[in-house]
C-alpha cells in the first residue's frame, strides 16, 4: 500500500511517499519562513519525479490536521481533501501532537512523554494526561509531578528548553532539533491501520480559537 503524507501544521513542511511494506520511498522536509502554500505542491511533484511513481499509484492519503499554524493546517487539509476527492482515495487524519509523541517510540524512556508545539509568547499546544490543550507553558508545568521524569518533544520543547529545565531540573529531558520536528513518514506509518476520515465533515483540530499570526 502506497501512502502520500502531507504535514504543514508547523514551520516544517514535510511530505512523504511511504510504502507500508518497505517504509519510506521518498521524503522531503523543509523549513518554511512565511507560507506553505507555494511550497507544498512543488515538493509533492518532486517526490513523484524522483521516486518514479505517479499520483495514480497512491492508495491512501494521510494529512496532519493540527494543532499548529492555523493557516498551515488549512493548506495541508485543503490539498489532501482535493486529492482524495479527485483520486477517489481514502483520507486519514492524524493529530500533530500524536505524530510528535510517536517519535518517542524509538526511545526506551522511563517516564512520561509530553509533545509541545510552540504557539508563541510561551504558549504551547500540548498533550498531557490524555488531554489536548492550548495554554501557557507555565500552567502545564504547574500540573506536573516534580518527582517524575518527562520527555518533551517538538519545537515547543526546543524553544522553551530553559524554562523547562529551570522548573523541572534533571527531571526534564528535551530531544534535540533533529528529533523534534514532525516527519510525514511517521504520520504515514500511523495512518496504515487508522480508520478513514469523512471527507465532508473533517475539520482542523485547532484546540483554541484563532489568534492573529505574525
């Protein structure tokens, strides 16, 4: 089964062609300074060019539906829906925080894993205790048990590393940059056995109301 993955929820635009049997066929991740809209389709086109596959070979489409950049989430979801309708293929929706948490599957960590997405000005989107939240990081830190170990993943962890360390000391473990950005290949693997989304009712998972983006 061949899966096309599209993720533009953060500053990283990540797209992948993924084979459920052999893994990554082709993947590109690019840091986008302004807007993903002019980047996504050229990346997808290039993936097919270098992999020698055709869009018609795709069996399933996976898309990250947030939380993250309000504009970015809409771009990926719009493209993914359009392709799914045009190709008559199933669309699989993946939460960005679940994608980040899946990175920890490769680590033997004795503690809790907390994915963090930077929402600016010391606010983060996070998943903790089976809840998805948008709040100031300090509010999350106030909830944590200072006797437990925590592994923080995502650009929010990298951006606020000092704040995490100041509050949790040696109990805070922060993954480095190269393990902290979402990759479309991980999303594709999560999508293999995930239920198909309803194309006509699927909406972004913003968590909070839109704030003006700079």
